[in-house]
């Protein structure tokens, strides 16, 4: 069996501190073979840097997915272009965008395909179709010896996430939704063996709006004026994620468990 621990969007320094505090305990409890985290908000809520990625690798994260905010600072684009760190960007950006949208990695004696996709509903960008892009990736890798296929679907709409998971039920091992920072309580194994949760949630400040100081967001709603979003560095953090056990022979999920705990940092 392949044990996978997936963490929702890590938001800023406080989120990184929470991962450093919680992950060793989660590793001890679940003994995962692979730890994946969504990193698009890693650097103070704006993309990634080499330093923040390495900080998370040092405390036990093996691989990173991302989303539309991965480009929010110049260093993030450099990290993606250099392709030296274990991170992918969404695969359904248009042709010519730097970086990899999927990658096959070695996990012990197994090979695991990790795919990152963006949803299209409610986004201003014009992404390529995530359904057709995933079909293309599965077709391109069908002759590879792969023991698990894990998809991070970074999307707004619950309907889009649910439909994609069910469309690929039995073709991929798991679909973990990200982006909304709100964990859903619908973890399940679909009828053909695909593990699914609409949104894994976030690792960030609990008393907040998606990890951002609530006062900033209230001001924005009241005035409709541009507001600087602050991310406090101390407080109670929610650590959200999902744990799945995948059977290599069938590539089916045999167990899925939602993870949610509070950490003081």
C-alpha cells in the first residue's frame, strides 16, 4: 500500500510554522510514504520562493503542487523555470508557459504520477480545459509503470471539482480539491475506487478569512477599495489535509481520512 498525506494550501509564515509543528506528529501517526502540500501561498500569501520551499522540505514535505498564485512574485517564476525543486504548476495553462504540470516521482519501489490542474469556473484567466488536459496526460503516460495517480484540482466551484472526480473515477487514484481554503466534509471513495474530497482546506490562521487578517477583509467589503492583506505571524492555526491509502496493483484508494487540527504558533 502507498500511504499519502496531502496538506491544503499553506498560507504564509504562520502556515509554515504550523507545518513545522504538526507534520512530525502527523508523520509519526500516519507513517506516510509521500507528503504533498499545495504551496501557492507559501511566501506571505504570494507565490513561492526557494527559501520557503526548502523550509518545508526540511520539516518533511516531499512534493508541492500549486495554483494560479504561484506566479505572484518574480522568484516563483524563477523556481518553476529552473525546475530544481519538487514543485509543479497547473498543467492546463496555455502552451509555452514554463514549468511542468505533472511529474512521475519515485516513492520507494513505486512510481507515482502527480498532476496539478486549474478549474475554469469563476476565474478571470482563460485556462485550457482541465478534463481534456488530464485525458492527454493519462494517455501520454499510459505505457509507464505507475502505481498511483494523484490529482490536485485547484478550483473554485464545487460542481466542477465533483464532476471532474467522477468523470475520472477509476482512472486516477485520488482527486484532492484545493484553492478555497475551506475544508469540506465530503471525503469519500467513489464507486470505481477514486478517493475524493472537494477541498482539503488550508494550513493558516484560524480566525481569519482564508488566512488573511479578518479586519482587512471587512474593510474591503465595506468600502470596496483596494486593501493591503495582512497575514499575522502568530495565533491559532488550522492544519487541514487528507490521508489516503492507495493499492498499487489496482491504483484504487482503499482508505481516505480527513485531517483537521489546531496548532498554536
